[in-house]
């Protein structure tokens, strides 16, 4: 709804920078080529892949071109903040409702029963599964970064509360990838701060980072003891589960075994045509989904299987360009305030996509395009808002709203 509002509000203001337009043209061209390869090879999912590879990116290009005001990013950040409260809140509500802590007449399950959702109580840990938890791969690092760099005390307190909620639900989720990515996001923020060119600003943010890490540890400890009051939680069991997920070849975990099998099936298919792959929509010897047999959890290995070394290399370069341009934008606190949380969230999500096919779905692709939208906005309007001292105070006023 927010995207559509921006689109209809600025119908006569469509603009894209040359660099961002080139990014899209390369992406659409390489995608079209491997769709064509898939059609030539009679791949069962070649035509279905057109939406993900061509149509949705084109739609995001159109939306990006209509963004000409900073108010869009202020609004979408508010959406992220609200979502960062709502998702953990419902997760806790769902957990407490199933544990009969909340009276049955006050407990309502808002998701249809046919959607994968549930709760598991195991020896030493619990597991909660709700569809929108996957958004936390972006929202968790996004809130964490804002908490680490925010100067306003009231906003920092808000981010701290949200971070506490997210930490609790991450521990409760039992999703090992989510736990691992959430932990790695601390390191990602640190690396980005090191790449800030302004020495004074870098020093200031680094001091805040160290102070807030200490607060973050306190949050995690509080989260653990809050959960342990109601459930028998054993940290050693959680660590053991993480080790099982990482021991790719020797694990007895069913999901890890499934990924192990599809890894070698995809590599075998890739070896038949390593340069150009099998084309989009191809199916390997192992099938994970009867409805979409060309879809695999190991997204990057599947991309190598579908697009070969050439396609994989081009997509990797496009992704690197986004990150590189994002880092170049980190010149002052205004840009850092917007771009750094987007970058941290996006990279965390890209890491999570190594074992989940999120980027093949429209409802998660926006995570890649949010940084591009800001980069495009910066390229087009940096003279007016970012470099012109006369207008900088006006911009700062709106960016802090």
C-alpha cells in the first residue's frame, strides 16, 4: 500500500540514475538469457521463473523511479519498526496461548491452519514456527543497527525494547539459521563502521558500538532468564543443535541431510554444463517440492546449477555493486542513519538465503531492492539535499521526523 501511494502521488516524477538503470538492464538481460536457455532445454519451471527473474524486478524498478522524497524512507522505516514489534508480540502471544498461560477465550490464531505453524517442546529447548519469522532475518539486524547508531535517547530506548523482544523470539524460534545470522549481524555492523571515512564520526560510532554491545549482552541474559522462568531451556542443547546444522556431512538432523543430498544433486547437474548451467526452471536429480520441483533451499548452489559460472558471476557482481555503492554513501550521519541499517539487514538476509529460497519469492525480494531505492534517491538528489549546505538543515529536519 505504501509503494502504491508513492507511485500514484508522483506519477509525473519518474526518474532513475544511469547507474541504477544499467544495473537493472544487466539483471533483466542476463535473466532473459537464462530463461531462454531454460525454454530451449524444455525445463518445467522456465516459464514460471519469468515472474521472479523478470516481472518482479521490473515492478521494483518502476517503484524505485517514483521515489523522489525522503518521506518515503521515513514511512517505510516506521513500517519496519511496527513490524519489529508486531511479529515478536504475536510470536509470544502464540507461545503463551499454546502453553495455556493465556486463557483459551482470549487466544485467537490469526493464521490459517494449512500454513506451516506450530510449537514444539523438546528436552532443553523449544521451537516456535510462524511464517512471518523469516522477516526477522532483515528486521533483527535492522533494529540492532539502529540501536547501535541512534543518538536520540528516546528512539534508542524504543530500539532497545524492540531488540529485547526480537532477541526473545529469536531464542524461542529454535531456527538455527536465525540464531546464527542474528549473532553475525553484530560483526557486520562493526565491519561497516570500520569502512566509514570520516574519522571523527567513525570514532564516535565505535565508542557507541562498544557501549551498546555491553547493553546487548545484558538484553540477551535478561531474555534467557525470562524464557527460563516458564520453560526448561538448556543453552548447551541450543549450541549442540547449531553444531548439528553446521556439520553438513555427518549430521543426523533431517533438514541438514536433505540439504546435503540436494547439494550434490545440484553440483552434479551443474557439472554437465558449468559455464551456462541448465537454464532457469531446471530440475536436478533430487526434488524438494512436488509443486515447484525446480525450487531448492540451497539458493546459491541452485543459481549455479541454473545459470552456470557466467550467470552466477554476473549476479554476484550486481550484488557486490549494491553493497559497494552503499558503503560509499556512508559519508555523514544522515546517510549512515538510513543506509547502514538497510545494508546490515540486506547482507544478513543474503547470508540466510544460502539455505533458504527466500529470493525466489516476491514477498521477500523487496529486501534486496530497498538499498537500491535509497542509492537511486541519493544519486538523483544528493546535490539538493546531501551536498548543498543551504538545504541540509531542511533535509535533516525531515529525516529526523
